[in-house]
């Protein structure tokens, strides 16, 4: 996929991330974090397991058209008293019966078609979970970078204000400033320290969220790469969302499945036909007749071919209720699909506007940073000649800090909003982003399950899902 022409700025988040990543440990890229989440995220693994179960339901419907084979053996021994076998009469029967469904009122065909659509819907739900996992990874990654930057900025502000406080005290000693000026410097330093403490706490929370999503602690994160190609405008974003949103496609597939459920329910009122073939073996030995009778015995072999026609005449209104239930669920699925379509359009518009808003905020924040930098330099110079107070200098420093923090947050918001837009249109996936992972293909499992039709066959390996061993990670070092 082609990259967006707009490169990530070498200021704000990127600059702070480069500073934070300067250490002995190997740096981690955003793609590597995405790949780790793709392989280890439990929510995504649970969705894959759920899709495997949905595939098995489809296989079960397919197997309803196949014959069933069963065997039966019976021993009937007559006794004269408990525990005493006198061999007066013994009957041994063994039989094998093959039953083939011939006609079930269209229920089997409708069930197969409905379950096939549910497999397709489940695959789209799995896509939605993958998009959400990638988006969560980007959010966690950018939150760590943003808060690392805020910790750096607030820590630097503390150092600046500490020097400012010392200078105020020195000037107070010589009578150049008042006690009020010193108190203002102390108050502003205390505020900066509290902001730094809050930023460190938020960073610890962001690291915990990162570990939950990705599966390992966040250490030495590299600056984010250029963004993938995004929709050119809002209308294109809406068009791509309507054609590619996994939630919308899944809702439409569920609607199709519900339509076949109605057909299956109506088939319950129709006759059904089963063909049977049976072979049997009978061995009898014993006495027949009164007064002791005559000892006799014999062996008999039988084979039968037959057909059973079942015509439902009265089912107590249950089948009619099932049909009405299926029709109501079909209507529910239709309205849900319509609601999902409207929600998809709304989400696409919102994601686009969030991206545009964040980009505009970046441009404004850059102007604010430049202007506040110049204002701070001028305020300090004017303070030295006595035309500005210490409070003016402190205010200018605080405004510059606020502008820098705003820029860092806007850069994070723009990057996250871009991936939010990709997730909305269904393009925040491992295949689209060219992640270095082995792609999980749910259709491979479905094909393997269809081939394993013998009940006692061993399991098969179609990208088996094995939960990773949970270990206690080493505490993260550095920021």
C-alpha cells in the first residue's frame, strides 16, 4: 500500500520519542507492535476461536444430508432362578441399519445456506475485531509517545522554574524583588511539579494499556512511520465505509441467514422421507411349547430396504410459533442492518472530521509555539530592564508549555484519527498494512473441517489457536 505523502513531523512527539529511545535496548517500531498484537492479543484470538465454532456449525448442517450408520446387538437369556443360567432359551440378534435422509421439506438446504451466511458474517466480525485490535495498538502506542513527551516537557519546565525561583531569591536578597515575587515563583514551581507527577502517572497507565493490547511492556518506542494512504475526502471515506465496513457486511450477511431460517421453519410443516437399509443376524436356541416343549434352534439372516414417510398433521401450534419467531428475527436483522448502515455513515463522517480537526489543531499549535517562544524571549528581556514583572515571565513560560503540550496532543490525535478512519472503512488489517506476520485465514479452517467427516478422526492443525503462557513481565525501565 502506498504511503501518504505527508510525513510525520520531526517535532513534538517524534522528537521526544527519539530522545526517549536513545538507550541500550533495541527500539520497537509501530509495525512490530501491531504484529505482536496480531499474534498475541487475547480478544483477537477469542474471535478466531469463535469463528472456528461458527464454521463447525456450518459443517454440521452439511453433514445432515449424509447417511447415518448404526449397529445394534441384543442378548436375551432365560433363567430359572436369579444367577442360574439353564440354557432353556437364548436369543442373540445383531443388526446394522443405514438411514439416508431423502426429503425434509427443504429444511436441510435452508439450514446449509443460512449457516454459510453466518460463516461469512462471522468472518466479517473477525475482520472488525482485527481492525479494532490494530486501532487499539496504534492508540496505545501513540499514548505512550505522547505522555513520554509530556513527562519530558513538564520535567523541563520544573528545571526552568527551579532556576527561576533561585534567581528570584537571589534578587530578593539584594532588594531587587519583593517577597511576593518569590512566592509567585514558588507557587508556579509547585504547579509544574504537580503537572509532572500527573504526567508520570498517566504514562504508567498508558504503559499498562499498551501491555494489555500488545502483550509486552512498552520500551524504546520509535517515532511513528508515515501514514498509509487515506481517503481523499469525506465522500470517498463514506463510499469506502459502505463497501468495506466489516460491521455493515456482517449485518447484511446475518440478514440473509435469517431469511433462510424462515424457509427452514416453514419446512417443518412439510412431510419428510427417509430411506433405510438394514441387515440382521438372529441366533435362537431353547425350548418352545408347553410342558417343557421341544428343544429347537436356528440361525437367520435378514436384509431390508424401506422408506419412511412422516407427515406432520398436528404439532400443537409449535411449528407455527417457530415460523413467526423466525419471521420476527428476520425483520429484526433487517432493521439492524439498516441501523448499522446509518451508523457506518456517521462513523465515517466523524472519523474524517476528527482527522481534519486534529490537523487544523496541529497547524494552530505550531503557530502558538512559535509565537509563545518569541513572547517568552521578549518578556524575559523586558523583565531584565524592569518593564515586566516576574509574574509576566511565569505566565509566558506557562503559555509556552501549554502550547507545546497542545501540539503534542494534536499530533497524537491526528495520527490516531487517521487509523480510526482506516478502521472505519475496514482497512486497518494486517494484510492492508503489510505486517510481518503469518496471516490467519479462517476459510482454511472451514475447508479442513469439511474434509474431516469421520467422527473418530483425530483433530487437525489449521492454524491451531493456543493461548500463550502467561508470565510476569519484568518492570519497564526508562521512559
